[in-house]
């Protein structure tokens, strides 16, 4: 099922032919949702959510795998049958129930302390960077900071110092630094879990950021084990070149994702 230089139509046709064996793993920000200055204002592109329920009925699995908290995904992309893997797979919400890796619960006090330190830091306070409370992680966003290039180094340095102080790790993204417990878990782990639990023989991963590289790597590892895989990158002005280079298929923004999902649903 690897597409190589295949067109969207060719890839979709091959997936439809064996839908009951295919797991669809989708990112949220920049993939289902256009990137916006205010992360809290991010919403799926109109028309996408309506496609997910019929896809979940038809395919082996449909899962959202994101750095966002799972309840956020379930609220804003509500569709029966869809799995929501938040915090890079360490938190899941499915059929109204939330499951969290117990190691995250144990580190919650460290995350709270780091968030307080960030709020009081000159780099965050003076730049106007926005802190995203993910309960088990905290994100520092500079997308809507005026003259953000001036503040990037200071915010980066502050985030890394505070992460080290409280025993947390840094997960970088596009104009965001996420401080979270040093608990093993990335989108690749989420992809492998969805494939194993659904019994899928093929997997499609769709994403647009550095955090999706481990998911692409998981596709390659699963292919070596006998599965089929398709790595789909979503192009934007901010899409990392290494993600585009590793892709079997490239879509043009969330609009391209909408077209791709429509083809799979017809």
C-alpha cells in the first residue's frame, strides 16, 4: 500500500478496496484543523467531522493521535467510533472513558510547579507567551507574541531550565515548547497500539509537524513486520522538510486532508 509517487486518487482507491484491514491515524493541529494564532481557537475544517463516523464504521480503526489532551479532541472532533489518543498517546478517551498512564499522575505535581515557574518567569511574562494547561503537561506558545523572533531564544532557554529543574522533558513544536514528564510515549507508540488493538493489517498516518515523525517511523517499523503502510504529510509554510521528505503522499493543507477523507468515505 506504500504510495511512493501515487496520486491521491490511486492511494484512496487502494485503501477503499481493503478498508476493513486499514487503521487511519490522524493528527489534529495543522491536519484536521487549520493552524491559528490562538491554539484554543483551533477547530476542524468544516466538513471533516461529519466524515469520521462513516469512516470509523468502514475502516478497522479511526484514531486521532495528538499532543492535545484526549478530552479536548473528543469535545471538538466528536464522532462515534473514533478513538482519541491525547498527550502523544499517553492519555486516551474512548466511548466516554478516559485512561491515563499512571506515571503521568505521579508527575502531576511537578508539572504544576513548572507551570507556576513559567508564569513567573520574565521571558514568559514580558513576551506575552501563552501557557496551555494540559493537566499532565504545560505548553509555552509564542505564535501570537509580537516580535516573537526577539523572544524565541529567551523562551527556549527558560523552558529548558525550568524543565530540567522539575525533572521534565521538552517536546518542541512549531512555536511551542511542551514540558511534560519524562515518560516514554510518542505518536509512534500510539500508532502501534491502534494497529495492535484493531487487528489492522495496514496503517495510514496523516500529520504535519515534527511530532509526527515518530508516527512515520512506526509505519516503517510495522512495514518491516509485514504490515502495509502509508505516510501522509500535510504541506504548509511551516511543515518541516524532513517530514515532507519521508512522506509517501503529500496533501495540501487541511483542505487536502478533507478531499482525501471524502474520497475514502465515498
